[in-house]
C-alpha cells in the first residue's frame, strides 16, 4: 500500500537515548524479513542510566514512534552496559536544579507521567530487558512494561524514603498487583532490594538468564541461594544472599568471571518469537486489557502524586537529593535520627535545618 500516512507528532533525531530497529528472530534463530523490534536504549552509563529531563522527552517520542511503526512487532526497553538498566531520575539534576523549585519539578513530573503512560499506551508489546540494577524510578518504568527478562545478576527495588521521596511514580500503584500488599509494603518503605532470583520467585519478572561466564561457561549468580530451603524459623526462603565464607567464595567466583549478555538477548528473542506467532490485533487487545489493572491505579493517582512530589522538593526531597549528590561517597543519607528529633521539637524546615542534618556540611547545632 503506497502513500501511507505518518502519524508521528514530530520527526526526531535521538541524542540522549538510542533508538534502533533490529530484525525479529524466529524460533529457529533465523531473521524474519520485514519485521523488526524497536530497541529503546537508555544511554547514561556513567550515572547508572538515570534519566535526565531531556532523556524523558526522548523516551516519550521513542515509544510513540515505535507504536506507530507498522513493521515493529515489539519494543525492547533496555540500557547500555551491564551495571544498570536504570536507577531512576538523575539525582545530580534533581539536586542542582529541581531541589527547592517545586514549580519546575511539577513540570518535570508531568513529563515523567507522560513517559509512564506512554509505555502503557504503546500499541506494541513492551519487553523490559534488565541488564543490571532496576532501582527507584527505574523499577517504576520497568513495571510499566508488559514483560521483563532479566540478567540473573540484577537487583530490583526502591530508594525513595531513604533519599527524600516516595515511590509514587508508579511503584505504589503497580507493585501490590505483582506481589501483594504485605510484600510490596516492605519493598516500598524499607527500600530493601531483591535480587533477580527473588524477583522471579515473587512474580515481578517473566524470566531470568545467566550472564556470568566462568572459564568460558555460563553459571548461575554465585552470590545467591538458588534452592528453596527452610531457615531456622521454619520459613521457606529462596534467592537470599549467601553469607560468611560462602559469600566470600562467591565474590571470588564473580571476580574471576566476565559478563556476557548473549543469553539475555537470546531469552528476549525467544519471547518475542512467541509473540510473532500470534494474531497482532488479538495480542494487542489482550495486553491492553491486562494493562487496565495498572492504569486503573495509575490514572487515579498520578496527578495528586505529581503535586505532592513537587511540594516535597521544598523539604525532604531537597535534603535527600542534595545529600546523595553532594555528600561523601561513604555517607549519602541525612541524619534521620537528628531530623526526627528536631521535627519533634517543632523546628521548621529551613536552611539551618538542612545544614544540620546533611552529611555534606560540618555538624551544626540549632
């Protein structure tokens, strides 16, 4: 059919992220002529693929472009390197520009909301290829995807209450749907991370792939217990980190190996090969029906969450992001006990309080 209309709002040359069309791979490993996967790739490895304002805008455009491309079967949302898929918003930008500027952060969060919504409104199945840490806002945009294929060396979780925010960019809406309220509560409030084996066991991700090669052979993540065993309290545990001498030996194995993401890519391609062999309209309708469970909560809460996050930039977020950005490498959190004591005494949030609780300043008394 000739003279097809272009439904993209704008034509854009990507500079903050990478946008690639790669041939679809069939069950037998052969490429499929004329059919592609759109790879949307975060490209900020120096800052663990955190997204800047400019990157957020490009992600929105990239998902719209992939959605409109008739030759695209699925979208693969991933990042460069093997350390991180995404650790959330760029804390340097947060600390140096948005902290103390709620009116600016409000506009930024509108873009963020559009990014999350854009993922869930994409008219193609979206696969999150987790090549490393998926933390904070990275966990939120990852959970907005339809499927997750992860490196078995990856970690998942939130960071908000430790660094001055709340996980209301999607995590509080999505995570209880994946793992239930009690388990979600622990992750969202205590900021304790899950390794990939735990995330798979809990139902957060679709599949995992080994990525560590030792002596030329792929091995399962040596750092974790991969058998379902009973602890001293009679609880079944799976995927917990090894301890003591076992952990020391495991770290030596990791240090002796090399990371190879080919199995991860193979697992992604196998999933999409299954998608290829379905009716596209029936596939998209099925996906959109399942997405409604996420969208029901997301659409209800995203605007009030945006407004709260903006105002929070005057108090806890300002303190938390500046401490993380400006504090010494071994101490990037505020003094929580001192903060709680001062607030209990009725002290207002002012610059003096910030300086008193923050690690980048010498200890000061109010």
